[in-house]
């Protein structure tokens, strides 16, 4: 593993300045292992827990090799959701400050004409969703001949059937000597094998846990489906709670938001039917502490990085263990000042499924109750 100080000193001055400004003391495990490999122009497949600094693990070396004087696209970052694209773009803006490096985002559903205007500013780093990126390439609006690096962020998702065709076409549009990097919180063997077919002798990095991340407590409460809204209301009344509440679909989000409003609790909403401005406003109010609850579909599970989240609540149980991990990873992230709490509200039927997830990921999930404004470990004497 690379020494933090030595490695940072090899980076461009603007990155060294940004590192000082961020006041990080150490590189995380995935950063220590991935950055030297990327700087040697090697293809990389990296798996590391949510919140462990994966974005910076590829951004530092990629920004380091961008030539600001070259007005062509030099790096392309692909992500499965609009939210993650915007999160990555914000990080680029922060770390590229003072470098002259331009970046732009291209997402499906956004106004195409307005996005084409961005290309006229000659961004060197392009961040986007696969469908829109492929559309721009096919229309010959986005030139890929000088792209040196392609990054697949949340690569396990991007190699699923819904995206894999577009990904293959995008990669094919670049020259043979390009570098391909894949980063993901969950790295299944099928994704690794698929990625290897597109790469040249990739470095395989697998980080099981990141000690710098605050420990996350996994709890659950058994209840009837009709009682879940009342339990969320009780949680919202607790002191210093900032909870991200995951729901199955946008219909559930709207209905529960209305029910909470009736009970005197204001909650932000985050789902794909909202306009970009509405989503940004909800996140901003939540970040600023004006809202204690943010109700979200899984569109927010990837890319939403708010260090102040104290609780992740699974209002509807995740459909699989991978979804559970991604949702839960929104709390206890790198840079947060408190340990996170993950709380699943499960019906008696869902309890066995949650236990199955816990066994699969070796998680200690404790049965709990909500008593007098506190989440406490369940005993037969304290049933609510």
C-alpha cells in the first residue's frame, strides 16, 4: 500500500492544494491500492464498501493526467443514475479548482439542446448516464478519439442487461489503448468476469471493510404494515435525527409524505417523477437541517452523499441483499462525525428475509422497540 504523504506529493499542485483544503489525514484503503495502479495506466476492477472514498480513488489520478490545454474529452465517467452523475460532477468541481479543467454532465431526460451547448465549452471530463452518452456519440456530437480513460462507477449496475449494451458500444468508440476502470460497492463474480473481457490484465482490488468509517448499527422493529408511518413519526420526533427513509416506489413516497404532514411532520421527497429543481431543493433543506426526514425511492440509493445522515430507515424491506447494502451505506460514511444507525421496519413475514440478508453479509442485526422516544433493544418486557 502507498504512503499517503508520498503519494499526494506526486500529484499536480492543484490536487495537493485541494487535499490540504479537504483536511484529510489519510488515504483510505481503496485509494491507497487503486491510485498507484491507475497512475501506471493499468486497468482496474475495485470493490469497496459504500462511503469508503471510491470516487476520490479514481478522481485524483484521472484529474492528475488531464491536460487542460487539450480541449477534447479525455476522460469519461459513466454512472447508472442522474443523482450519482451530479454527485460526481460536484466532486470534480471541488478537486479541479484552479486547474483550468472543465467538466460537464449528460443525463437522460434532460434537455438535449441545452446539453449540446455544454459541449461547445470543450469539457475535458464528461460524466453521464449510458443512454444519453451513447446518443451523443452516435450523433457524432461527442468525440471519443482522445478519451484516455473510461470509468464505470457502480460498475455492477452498469454491467446489468439494461445498461451493458450501451456500455459496450461506448467503450468500443474509444481507441484500443484506453484505460478502463470499474468501481463498485458490491462486486459479484459475474461482473468481474464480464469486466475482464473488456480489459487488459486488470488489477483486482477487493476491500472488505474500511476502518476509518464509523461503525454502523443494524436494528429492526417488527410491526404491521399499517403501523410503519406512526413509527417513522416517532423517529422524526427524536433529538438530532436526520433520517433517509427508503420506500418501494414513488407512490409510497407521496402517500407517506402526506400522512406525515397530517401528523405535523414535514418530510422531503426524492423520486424520479420530480423535476431536478424539486429534488435539489429537498436535498438542500435536508442537508441544512430544515427537514428531519427525506423519503426516497432507490433512485437515491446510489450517489447521495450527505455526511449528516444519522439514520437509514428501510420503510419497505430491500428486495435483495445488494440493495440493502447500498441503501444502508448512506449513513456512517467517511467524513461523518457520528456512527450511523440502520433501522428496518419489517412485518413478521419480512423478518426472516432480513435475517437471511444479515447472515449473508455477516451483520449483527438486533431486534428493537421504540419506547418513550428512544430505539431500545427488544425484550419481552418492553414491547411497545
